[in-house]
C-alpha cells in the first residue's frame, strides 16, 4: 500500500514553480498549508520526505490543552481546539476531538498557588476555570489515590484529539483548496539569490518559489544550517506508557495532570495512556537526526523511566492491576528556552520557520500554522509573537553542545514548578561580562538572558548567592530592597554589558535612522535620544536609544534579548532603502557600567576629567571622558529614574574602570545593584519594557509614549501615517486609541505582582498586568498593565480622568486587591530627579 502511494507520488510531476513551498508533512506543515489556502494562497506545494505524520506527529499523545504561559500562546492553542471540530465539518473526516476537560492536581501549597495564579490567567484568556478542593478533585478521577492532594484546577474546554487524524484532515482540506501535497519527496536544499529564497531542490528536481516554510520538526536545524539559518533545537527522548484495556473505563475522564509527579494521564480507546515530563531528560541524536528513518521508536529505558512509572502506579493503582501493553519512547524537539520557533529567518528573506515545539506542537499546531500563514500573506505577524520569534536567537545558539546540555533540563520544565524568577541551570556561563569574576566576588547571584550571565542581586557577605524559590518574598528580597534604596538615596553600580550595541555608519546613516525612529535622532552629535522603532501599522517594534557620535556615525543601544532582532531590522531597512550605510554589531566590543543615584555626580566627578554639572553635562548629553587611564563614553541617561551616567567602556578597559569606580565609590557607599532592583526601580517610574509592556501590537499613543514621537520632523518616519490615523479616529472609536497602559500600585503591601494578573475596573475585567514588581520606595507592589478605554457596559469610552477615577482591583492568585491607577509615573512624576 505504502509502495503504491510512493509510486503514485513519484509519477506525479513536480511543479516547476510555486508561490510557497512548505517542507514537512507533520501537524505543523499541513496546518501551514491549510491556512495558506484559507487565506487565498492556493499556489502551495507541500513536500514530505516520507509519508505525512511520519516524523513526530504520529505518536503525539493528543492532549489539546489551551492554557499556556502567556495570553498570545494560549490564544494559539485555543484556536487549535476550535479548529478540530470545524475540520470535521469541512472534510467529513474524524479528528477524534473530545472536549473532556483537564484536571490538574496539586500535591503542595506552592503548586496550588501556581494553579490559582494560572486560574487568574485563564480568566484573562476568557477560559472557564474552576478551582477544586481535594475532595472535588478526587471525585473527578475516582481511579486516583487522593493521598497528598491539596487541591486542583479544572479547565472544562480542554480536550484530546487524534494527531494523525487531524493531520490527514488538514491535508485533505488543503488539497481540496488547491494545495499540492507530495509525499516521498525529500527536500535536499533551499536555493537562494541575493539574500532571498529562490527555490527548493529535491531528489526529483527543483521548484522555483519565493517563500519556503521549514516545518521539518527535529530535522529543521540541519536543513536550516545549509543556508546559515540558525534553528536552535535538539531532540529528546519522550516517553509514555499505555495499559492493557481496562474494563469499564470511563471514556470521558478528563486529562489528568499530576505535575508534582511529572505525569499526565488520558483515556485512550479503553486504555490509560500515561506520559512523563521528567526533570532529567535524555537528549537524542546530538550528531544529527537520521534522514532515512521514519515512524521512529526508540528503545525502552526502564532504568530511566521506572521510578516515574512506579510513582504513578501508586497514584493510580489500576496501572499495576491492568499491566502495561506499550512502553513508547519517541523523539521530540526542544529549544533552549522551551518556546517554539516561528517567523522569517534573519538574513534570508522568504525563509520561514515553524519548528521546535517542545511537546506542545499538536495543541499549538492549529494556531501556529495559522499565524505563519497570516505572516506570509500579510507580511507581518497577526499578533505579538516575539516570545517565539526566530529573531530572539543568535547564531551561537545553534551550538550542538549547548543545545544538548540545555535539553536535559527543558523537557522537565513543562511540569516542574514555574517559580517566579526561576533561572535555567544547564549550559550556563556562556557569555560573561569582562568583570564577571569581580561581580561574583562582590556576591552576585547571576541570572541568564540570551546566554549572558547577569547579576540579578547581590548576596550580603556570608550568604550564599543562590535562589530559594517560592511564590512569596524570596531570599533575595531584602538584599534587592537595599540595592533599590541605594539607587534612590545614594549611588549604585549596575553592569549592563549585555546590552545589544550597534554602530551605524555612512553618509545616509542619519536618514536611515531617522526613517526607523519615531523620535528625532538627527540632532547634533553628543545627544542620546530615547526612541521607538515602529512598523507601518504604528506598532512598536523596538524601544532603544540612539546616540549621534558624528555627522555620519550613530550608536544604537538596545536590550540583550533583542540584539538579533534589531540588527535584522537595520539590515533590512538598508536593503529596502538602498542607503549608503552599514551596521556593525559591536556588542562584544564594549562593557557598560551604569552609575546611578543622587550621589552619582559626586562620585563620578571625583574620577572623571569632565565637568558634570547640569549646565555642562545636561540630561541626554553623551560624550567621551577620561576616567582613570581610560577613555570611555559617558551618557547621561537613566532607566531607573535617577541622576546617572551610563559608561560605555571598551572591553579591555572594563576591569580598570570598574576598579576605579568601586574604589572611589567606597567614600559614597556605592552599592552593587542587580537586575531585580533595576526592575523594581524602573516599574516605579513606569518605564516600559519592550516584549512585556509594549510590543508590536501597541502604538506609542496607546502606550503613553507620545512624548517620544517627533510628528513633524523632516522626512517623517515609518508608522507616522498609521499614528496620524489613530489620533484622528478618536478615542475608543474603531482604529482609534482603544487601550491605555496604566501603572497600578496595590493598596495592600502584602501580595506580589508578577505579570498576567487580571485588572478589574468597577467589577469588569478590562485588562492584564504586563510586568510587576515590589516597589521598595512606594512600599507596595507596582504593576504596568493594559486597560481597555471601554465602554465596559455601554456608554462613552472613558477619558483619562474617568479612567483614573474608576475603582480598580488586581487579581492575584484568584483574590482581588484594590489598586490605585496612575497614568503618570507614581514615583517622581515630573522627572525632577533625573534632571537634578
Ligand atoms: C511521546 C510524545 C508525545 C507527545 N504528546 C503531545 C501532546 O499530547 N500534545 C501536543 O501538543 N504535542 C505532543 N507531542 C509533541 C508533538 O508531537 C510535536 O510537537 C509535533 O508533532 C511536531 O510537529 P511537526 O510538524 O513540527 O514535526 P513532525 O511531525 O516531525 O513533522 C516534520 C516532518 O518533516 C519531514 N521532513 C524532515 N526533513 C524533510 C525534508 N528534508 N524534506 C521533506 N520533508 C522533511 C519529516 O518526515 C516529518 O514528517 C508529543 C511528542 C512526543 C514525542
């Protein structure tokens, strides 16, 4: 049968050209093809190496749960669950979708707190959710031993489906809509011309095309590498067991998750399927995934899995009674941050990727496929997808050893405690500041971002710099409070070497950056300008500073996490505009030491050969100064709301400059300050954080960043027309400003805000917190969050005054707490301190 299908595919001629070639026929590839057809792009060819589903999809357990870590990821999973029944209607094919709900049980109070916070998040997403007492949870799953259960959470809209059936239905619907699907056709290469995709090569010939979508699952890394596209994923062994048939088993049992025992359970055709997310995963095929193998089953490993199965046999005694029929071990791809990879590859136009699904590819596949199809059809993503955007990765992250080591950890993270501030433990120490060891000696407890080791807080002498996680005040709370106060009252030193840094040079550099920046960056040399880069829709693509160094030279400084993204934006802008300009990534060339606080002037004046008075060195000024024996660039700017200077120090001078600052700082009680304090300081000042508070879905007008828009600068800027339209449309009107970013201070100092907490206004759910932290100066938790301008229940949209006059509550772990709203920063609203 398979041979006949093979022969038929080989006889079917390869088209010479297609608009889009989708590579890979798993759940993701077929979903992309189906959604492209839905968008009217019918000139689509899907090429599958072997048979549809023969990669990872065939053995997925079929869980279709919807609540994910963030709102947008949850929306993609929610869409998948809506798609399954629709596909059945469209194709007449079964998908096996059954909405049995999912039950999570907690075995300790911390997990229950996590569930309560998840329940709050579920309400933001509009999901029905019920918190359960132990007896209620036990009653839902009578086969379960209720020993140790402290509570549960039930999401009735979750379900299960059959991954192979869904994939086949997607393929049929795509074919019916005009897509051509060819099995037994491996893609051997992707052709490019002038930095663009030009076609694909197969062992049966080539197809010219403008767009490819690499949906080859665990093979994606190797295929991408052929074109220098970095797709950081690694396969891991992933296990489940299936029992013998159990007489009388209720087919409508909800999916059960016992995350504290690393396991999930579902009913499957009269049997129980028990899957595992164990904390010590086994990476597979580090040297490369075999390209000639399909429907892969890896060997059983009872030594590895036995303890987990035994634990579940105690939880579900029926497992022992029924006996195990199948011990399944199949490979799945995992990424270094446990988030999947979507989007157009930097440096290669038309090369899209949808891969690395970390064991949620089935439930996310409907939404992810639609997102990629929309992205291709519209030229931009349908929502903020920055957390899964391929541009979050740098080329080094394709490193095989790094991926191998990180993979041992990430599989288990799905079910491990999702502690606030949790740091990864594997593959650490990759990127370090030149003064890393000195910071460690000063007590730094490091966190990791994009491979960088960054001090998050400093342990007092005699205390080990190690996290003790909880949902309450963690062990670093008091130290970070001291660091926070030092910056507000004295002076603090932050190592921000991890910033992404770019030099943009050339006769057209000013025009290029002027076009990209909503603010006016083309002033005289020696000025640092805070600006957003917008897309054509007015959405915020980047939030950064641009410093003019000379007539033809600019320095762009951005967050560590967006280094690759911003670099790509500039490169593409140069290509699109034909500018006589070049961008160079100088991230590794400079350390950044940030000296901040009311006493920063006194401290720096004692070591810098420059006049630091307001008259000579006003806010926003940037110039080279001598410090010790070094020459550094000092920029008077702040992300904490205080007087301060950011010192850009050539890497080899960093240790010297650090020593001078610290030694002179002793007289001013200079304190080392970590990123947790930076975060509490910036939130009190309502400074926005790109990726959390503002994204490409939000405009500066909505975000309260209109002050950084130079409406009338010569030449305009990308996104200006969209902003003008939004301004003209009127508040609350279609196309107008429909939401505002508000800062909230909780009236009760006890609860801790993190992110995703629902915002209630006069009893209506109107938005969610995007970032939160305890504000040590304000003495309570502070959070930034989006609220709709309404109307909540009819009537006119709320003006700012009415927004502020409303009664707000923030929901923390399912309890509501009154909060005071602010449209200006709750701390130093007039910005007196930064200009002092
Ligand atoms: C044991 C197990 C249980 C799981 N359970 C769940 C679950 O309950 N819920 C859930 O959401 N997810 C689950 N997953 C994860 C899910 O199966 C995957 O995330 C998903 O199937 C990935 O789909 P894909 O299309 O990206 O990859 P694949 O299904 O691997 O598809 C990639 C396809 O590309 C083809 N290909 C490769 N190279 C080429 C080439 N050069 N040319 C042409 N074709 C090529 C391959 O043959 C393959 O068919 C589970 C995974 C495992 C291992």
